[in-house]
C-alpha cells in the first residue's frame, strides 16, 4: 500500500482527496500547515507528497526546499497557481510534477501512480533527527556521518520504536517482542540496560524517553 502525505489547508480539497484516494487504496496522512507538512515529510517515509503552495506558516516552495535538502520523495505541486513562473520555480526546487486546481480525479490518480513508479528505491536510512539516521538493514546508526554499530537487540528495539513513534511500550511488552519472553518473570533490567546503551550511542539526541510507570517511547517532535 503506497503512502501519501497531503499538505493542504482547504477542507473541501482535503475531503475530495480523501474520498478519491481512499477508494484507490492509498494510505493517507494529512498536514494543514506548512510547518507540520515539512516536519512530517522529513520524519516519515512517504511514497509521494501532494503539496499545496499557499499554506499557513510556511509556503509550499519553502517546504520543498527543506525537503530536498534531506530526501528525494516524489512531490506533486497541487495548487490553483497556474502561472508559468510558479511552475518553473517549483521544478527548479525539485518538484516532480504539477497539477492545477480544479483537477481531474482520473488525471491526478494517473500522475500519482506514474510518479510512484518512476521514483528511485527508498533509502535504507531513516532520518530520526538532524544528522542522526537509523539503518536497520546494516544494524547501525549514522551520527554526524559516523557509522555506529548496533547490537541485534538494540537494532530491533530502535526498529520497533521508529515504526511506532510516540507509542509507549512497557518493559514487559518489550521483553516479549524483542527478547521473545512469552511470560514475564519479574526482571526487566535487561531492557533498561539495552535502552541505556542505545541512548549513549546517540550522544546528545534525547529521543528515547521514559514515561514513569508506563515504559519507553520514541519522541521525534
């Protein structure tokens, strides 16, 4: 299932896009202002982004510029601005395609599918924070360009957290999912030690947080 991020503040357009793209089986995420749009586009891996130009807090051109410093996610500019200068600027900043409002549903879907097919393979590296990447395939984090190896359990822990950002996992749940212990027998120190070592490898990036009495979670905000 392809994942689409829609960065759009017009509720009517959002409703239309949700209706037509849900029917096509896409997984949808939404941002209604520019700052959230840029944050989500950098934090998560999407197959394509539908990006409006006129947005609160940050316009689509600035979002595209910030995105292209980190990622090559395909972007379709979706906007009422149909003048040549706007299109040229979008393409110069790295837009892959341009669809003007009001749009044809069939054309939009065709352009989405075409751009997804043309997209290069996704990188194995997941951006966690600026200059901090996670590479599950190679069992390592990359911090300021330096590769730092992870143990098997550190790698599985960070993979679980990165796929479920902000979700709190209890120590008992982590023992079951990562250590494979079906029954909790009272000693969760192994979880705490592994978390401590993983935090140390990330140095100043305080992204694995403790929720007292509940467990651990990944904070990418």
